[in-house]
C-alpha cells in the first residue's frame, strides 16, 4: 500500500501521522547477501524503524557504458525487499558520490580515463556519465519507493557536497536527474555543520552530520533552516581504521549519551554505522591530506553490530536509549552466533606471481608506463617491465607511484617505493646489460574524500634511470578477480619463494560458520576463501585477521589462497573464533 513521507514545518509525517526517523547505516555491498536478512532483523530488534544505505556506482557499473550489475552482493532490489519484509523503511543514498571510506568515493575509475575530467561538477563528460548511471539505476529503484508501496521513503542528493564545493547549480542538476528518473519521495542533502550553507539546495531538506556536540550542530541546522524536521543523517557512533594506525573505538556510554541528546531534542537520526561490514576484495578507500592513508579491510566501525554481525555493548546501550523515545520490539535481543576455529592450516602449494603474470593479464607495449585507467583497469596491480641498458650502479626515479611499487631486477627484489612515504627514487646494482626491470604497483585504494578524488593509479608520468627517461615499457594489468585466480598453475612448495607468490591450502569444515582468517606471521597481500575475496592484510596493522562469512564456506573441503607480496615467516594460517582488529588508543 503506498505510503507518503511529508516534510512539514513541524517535522515529518508518514501517512498523515507524526513520524520520527530512527535509522541505522547498513551497506548491502559490505555484507554477504545471505546475511542481509539477519542484519536487518537485528536492526528492527534494536528499535530502528529505518535502514540507510549508499549505492556504489563503481561496482554497479564497472565499465563505461556497461550494463548495470544487480546480482549477488549488488542485488539492491532484493535488499530493499528484505528491508520491507522486516517492516523497515529505507533512506537511499545513490550519490553518485558517496564517500563511505569506499574506493574512489564510489565514483568509477573509468571516469579518470578522461584526462581533463572534473568530478562532482557540471563538466559535460561527468554529467553524461552520471545521467547514464541514473537512467540504468532508477528504474530498478522506483518500484521500491514508498509512493509505490515500497520501503524507500527519502533519497539523498549527492553527499556532503559542502565539504567539496559550493556549486548549487551542480546539486540542482543532480536533483533534476533524480526527479526526471521518477523519484517522487522527498529529497535531502547532508553536510557537516560548518558546510551547510555551501552544500544545501534550496527547496530540498537539509540535514546535518556530526559525532558529538549534537545541540550545537542541530542549532546550526535550525539557524540555516528555520522550519522543517531536524535530522542528523550521520551520527558518527564509531570510526574507521587506517593501515599503520590503531583500532579506533568509542565508549558505548558516551555514544549513547550523545544519541539520547539527539532524540531528546526531537530530531530524527541515522546511526553511522549500525553495522559496518567489510571492505571485501580491493574496495577500501583512502584519505590524502598531504599524506596518503589507505583504509583497512575491516569496516567494523566500532558499531552496535560488529563486523561479524554480533551485538556489541553499543547495541544494548542504544536499544535502551531508543526505548526512552520510541517503541522497541518486545523480543529478546540477539545473541552472538557460533564461530568456527581451526589451527595450522598448511598452505603447501605455490604459484609465483612474476612468472605466472602472463596467465593473469595481457601486456600492453608503449614508450612509457600506462596508468590503470589507461589500461581500463579498476582494482588490483599493474606489472611494468623494461630493460636496463648497462650493468653497474643505477638510480631509478619514478615521477609518481600510486600507490606502492615493488622493484625487481632479473626477478630479485631491489626495494619498495611508497606513496605514503613520499619516496621517489631507489638505488640498486644492475647485474648485466639487458637485465629485466619489473615494477609491481598496487592500487591500495583510491582517495574517497576531498580535493584528491582525481586519484589515478599505477605509475604516473615518466620513469628515469640515472636521470634519463627510460623508454620501452610493457604494462600488464593484474586485476586478480576470482576468475583470474582459477588460471594459476600451482605446484608443490619447495623451499622459500623469492618475490610475490600465491600460496594455496585446503581445510575441512564440518558445519559452516563465521570465522576469522588469522594471518599473523605473513607480511602483506590479499586472501581468498573458495574464490571469495576477503580483502587485504598487512603486518603494519592494526588488524591481523580477515572476516570470513559463513556462507563462503561449505561442508567438507575448502580452499584458501593467500597472495604474499614479500615473505612469510610461516606457511600456515589459522581460523579464529574472534577477530583481532588491533590495539586501541590508550
């Protein structure tokens, strides 16, 4: 039955009755689809009446002009149906830019193949791509709008635009595209308190994002918007982690007190996050405020539900707060799910990356290294190769490494250059004329926030040897999709492997259950279980385990593949019941 959310001077009304949105963030693309129903049920049991989700353009449309992918973990219509079945409304945030600590803020990498494109502006090249995306996406969304009897009660225009620009004309264009695509539920924008004037759109509900000082933030919103509902679209009840940092946590009692202050003011709220989930595969984003900082694989976010979907102390504390202001189901709170453990899984078969690279991608020849975007590649690695003309000491200088380059001479490691460390040059000895130079470059996550969004990957510009431009390169894309890994030729491990290599092992499971892959003793790389990409690991920390969703496992034999980019102190992994997300700040 159609429902209508209306924006009145004194607040929201749903079907004519006063309504307060009590929502929680749950990104379908960060949760295994067989676990969506479980997470949605737990949202309702905590007292939420609404779920908030972004839509990641880069995953739904990974190729320019390509069909929209709505399968598996990207089956947005199914997610919306499950939310409706649980009696939950939905706040839909289709971007096109979403931030979300997600690769490129959700903007597809193929946009950056246009050398002069201006993202998040009225640049015709950018707007044409956005229009094509919305024309593909919105027909899948409109049947799920509340006005058509679905759960979607409101749709966001862009995302925190005031932190990027003040181009109201661009926001109007995005809003017009949504309206033209059949969005007939209320639109809204969201910004931090100091950015409201820059990011708001006249005639569209403005909302505020904050993590503390709710009274001050809501006062800023009311000063900007004298009438209408007050809403905190992102109440940051936790935070995300970066490689090399600590695991960020927020005291449950303090976060609950801030939530209580928001609800006591009469405002609506969306918890960011209710359940964070995981940056599976290569999907994490990064920040670059003069120093590049990639986000870790876990998006646990210290949320009310942890990465494995179990309730944390925040769950009980928030449920108690919500019960003071709105009805909470008279049902028991959920309990933690059973976990799986197994020690000493041996990875006894290997496949060296450098020698098997031809199985994983087609090399492209040219005078200079090509970027990922020029290669039509979004995630993974690029392997660059050239010849070194003369023996003896040499200095290799790279104009720009995006983001981490491992250098090899005739297959032997010569060093590492990192964007994060602002390292441009490396010295080594060339053993012979015509020696093979290989540079393996990892995209560690495109920047998702701020002016550094135009974040092209691979080797940018020229490479110089002893100050002279080095010509004659091949650039081989290595996206390392699950299908790519099936082409690898594994052999029995014989002694230590020099250079990057895939390691494979098999373990048995009696009854599949959630678990955590423990990679302590390994250095850096990625891991897959039964072809499912768990994400990145790095001894730099903070996290040392990767979440393995129960639906990834099967009764009987299971396969684990670990790509180790450097060297491992062991040839085994373990499955742990508990996650290890690293030390917290003292």
